[in-house]
C-alpha cells in the first residue's frame, strides 16, 4: 500500500531494551499529552546526560508500537549526520528497494516517501532520533512536519527550536522515583534495605538515574547495605575530586558523587574474575564510540595485548616463566563483569554494537590518564580498530560501526593519533566511506585529514603526502579525473623532493597520475607514462611485486584504449602467465586479467574494441 515492502507494520533499528526497575515518570505522561494536544509532530526530550531520555523514548516507542498506532517505527542513533543518513538509507532499502550503494540518494528517497501523497493513504510512522549531538547535523534531514511523528532525544536545549518541535524537558528522578527505583532494583534480588537509608543514598547520588543503577548493581554484588555504601562515598569524595564529569552535567551541589559511585563499581569489577582486567578494558572502551563498540574491536589482538600488559604489570614479581596472556574468552568475562556492575551495557547478540558506555563514564575514566598513557591508549584503540577492519567490507553494519568508532576516537584523541605519525586508522575510515559508495564523503574526509596532518606533522611529512595522495585518488573516483591529475602532478614533485624518485610511494603517485590522465581523455599519454614507469617498478620492486603486476595490467589496458588492441592482447597474455605463477589461478587479479584478455580478443574478432579494464 505504501511501497514495495509487503510486510507491515515494519521496524528499522533496535529499540534499547527496558532498564530493570524502569520508572513510570511524569515526563512520559507529558510526552503523550503534548503529542495529543498539538499539531506539532516533533517532540524533543532534552536534558543532561544520564537522566534517562533514551529510556523514556524507548518506552514511548514500545507503547505506540504495541498499541498498533504506527505502521513504521524507525529508531536512529543520531549522534552524527552520517548515522542519520545511514539509518534513513536502510529504511529506503527495506521499504523502497533503494540501492544501498548510494546512501545519500536512498536517504533522500526515504524522506520523499514520508511526504503525504494526495491520492494515497498516508502511512503512520514514528521516527526516533536518539542522542542528537548537534541539531545542525540534521539540516535537510528532519522528517516532514505534516505527517507522522518525530521524537528526538538530546542534551541540546536549542534542538526543539531548530526542529520546530515541542520541548519536553527531562530532569532528574524525583526523590520518590529515585527511592522507588532503588527499592525495586534491590527487591528483584531479594533485598529489603531500610527505606530511609535508600532515600538518603538517592539524595547523595543526586537522583541521577545512571548513578542509581550503578549503585544498585554494586549493592547487589557486594551485599553492602545502603548505609555502608554512603560511608564509602563520603570517604572517597576528596580522593576523586579531580574525576569530575563535564561541567554542567550534574547538579551544582553534587559535583563528585556520581564519579565516586563509578569508581567504587570499577574497583569491584576489577576484583571479579578475570581479576584485574576491568579497568584496562574500560580504559580502552573510553576511547571509542559510546553508542556501540563492536565485539571484534575489544577482542582483537591489540586489545588482548593491552590487557596482557596490565596483567604482566600485576605479576611483575611473579616467578612464572611464561609471560601472561589474555584469551578472547577472558575478554568476554571482563565485559560481563563490567555489565554486571552497570558500567557498560553488553549485548552479545548485537556484535557490531556489543558494548555501550555512557560518555560521562568515559570522561571519568579518561581524565586521570597521564599524557603518555593517553597517547598509548589512543593508539592501542586505533590498532584494535584496524585489526578488526576486514580487508573487503562485506558487512555494512560492521563497516558503519567501525567508522563511527574511528570518528569518536578522532574526536577524543586527534593529536595522539598523529604522534609520531598519522595512524593508519585515519585513512581506513576514508577508504571505507569511498568503498561504501560515499565517494564525496571520502573526498571531504581526506581533505580534512590532509589539513590536520599538515598541522600536526608539517607539509612534507610522509603522512601528509599520503593523505594528499588519497585525496587525489577519491577526487578522481568522485568524477573529477582532471582535478585529480593536477593534484597528483603537484604531489609528484613534492614526493620526488622529499622521498626521492625511487621511493615506492613516488612510483605509486606516478602510476596514479598516468591513470588519471587516461581517464581525463589522454589515452596515449597514459600508455606512454606507464611504459616509462614500468622499468622503474621492475628495477625497484622486482618483476613479481604486486604493484609491478598491476602496472603491467594497466599499461595493457591503456595500450588497448589508445588504439593498439593487438599489443594489449599480447601484454595481457604474458601477464596472465606471471599472475598465475605468482598469485595462483583463482586470485581476483588473475581472474581480472583473464577476463580482460578474453574480452579484448572477443572484441578484436568483431573488428572493434571497448572498455575492457576492470
């Protein structure tokens, strides 16, 4: 009725599961009343971090879904503009069978589908934009105001104005709600603490839902009573005075109690099996995306090495002969320990967003690190991301999560990722964007990377030159081969000056420059440049190096394009023998050469030739 999708109602995205001892709050009723009493379709849950905005939005979405009030439910973790585009694109793929290779166009098609159609029954939809960090990211992406419903959660007070929506402020728990939360959370574990003590503890914790959940988990884990917990908090406040959340995130009269609760929970998690690994794991997670970290990152070889180093430090006086190691199974145990103490939300059934961690906890963990610890941890996180990044991106959800985590890491640690050079994860995210079909985003990424790398390392640093090379490459892929060729020509002069004429990177630039010139229309010039380059590849890298074989492949292509199909066929035939010998008969590059040779021979038999390049 509303699109090619035949199964209605339909949901896109995962609604966060309901928190234990979830409280029915006044804000939820105000949200329903505001929705019923206004023609404005956008409602904005605004408040500081940790007050439960996402839980309120999730409860509202489940209510609308369960009552059959909507045909389409779209849950978007909207911390960045790209995340919103990706979610809209997924909806378009599901509903309209849009092309997933062009997310921006698919997102535009989805927004157009949301607009009311005079001759068709309008679908009833609810779109939840959760955790909007900057309302400006949604410029041109706000759902239409005429139909459906939009629910936004954000810490930004101005989001409602920008969205032309109605604000629904979300504050702390009331004293009654906070005490009731603690009572219910403890009762589920057969605990019956004194009500007055729980009320006093709720007051000490500032009635912040996130802090209450962590404190309740700690009480259950340690069997400590509320009165004893209050004593611990009082004893540790002065020692944790510098572990403050971001200014303004907590009530002015309760600046440190939440941090103290987190510290106590972390110490307890560190004592759970496998002992001593909770803190280094949380430190690693503190550098990554709070909205979801893939399991593959936190169980990667660099992550295991990071944890093993902390275990070795704990056993520095041991007489054991074998160095300490940490297994993947142990990392899972660490995550479960952190989950139990409510320091993270670990969802093993969502492997690409397995670990969620509140950003205030991240801040509390990062702040006390020394500069050297900070730099080392940042590069360890970057190593873990690269290790988890597949060479061929077949899973779009994993690729999207890895890009989001790299973006978060860069936000926290851009300087660290440029010491002593630009970490390869910075180029990985741009390459991933390009290979996902977002070539314009890849161009913008490498333009920014070129600028920031030049700022940190200087214009002649090899990392800066590499960023310029990647920028030119994606500029050509974005449809500007002439501009890419001009950029590569300038880069070539600098690489010759800085690296020398025989450096592999210099040869790579010459190779790409020849290719761009061919795409810009200079077919003979491309063939001539590659013919001149090939002897240098043979001399510097050797005849069997992959770059040498690729240069031979592309030379044959441009040779054929420039009007010498017979010479191109002979070159492909000779190359095929070497690729079979070096790479094997089933390697993708071998198959490319076989395909191009067969295609060229077929066209020659037809007395013509076409684009046989792959």
